[in-house]
C-alpha cells in the first residue's frame, strides 16, 4: 500500500512501498511496510540526483519526544538504509541528511 506525503516522485526503490516526500526527489521505503509504532523498521532513503543520504533525523512535530538521528549506510543501489523505531503512532517527520543536501519527508505511522 503506497502512502502519499505531498508530492509524487518517479524514483523506485527495490523493496517495500515508496513514500513520496514533501521535498521533491526524496523517497523512503520501510520494511516491514507500513511502518508501525514500537516494532522497529528498516528505513531506506534516497534523494533523486543526489548522493545517498548518510543520516535520518526522526521526530514527531508538536510532541516533546526527543529527536533521534539514525546513521544510514549505502545499499549499493542508490539508497541508504538504517534501523528506526517510532515510539508511537501518528505523523512523524524524517529529515534526510548528507549526500548533496537534505530533504524532509512526512510519514504516517500506525499503532
């Protein structure tokens, strides 16, 4: 099941469902998909036309949860992957860092 954040993109990743980003060119996939709270996810990310991101900052806008920074490792296919855990369901923001810039993606996480 694909979820749309704000803009459609034309970049496919190898596994899971792609989540278009609020920043054009950025894309996330999660395994397992859809992302769920307290389960642990493999997040893979890419930014079209950019080197693979090196980290993902994850936070819940409007909530006091601390910001988590997850290192991402290149997967050899133009994306980078790392492990994330969402502490609760709801709307989360993911900012991809490194590569040739940054991009922010909004993700809906189920309970």
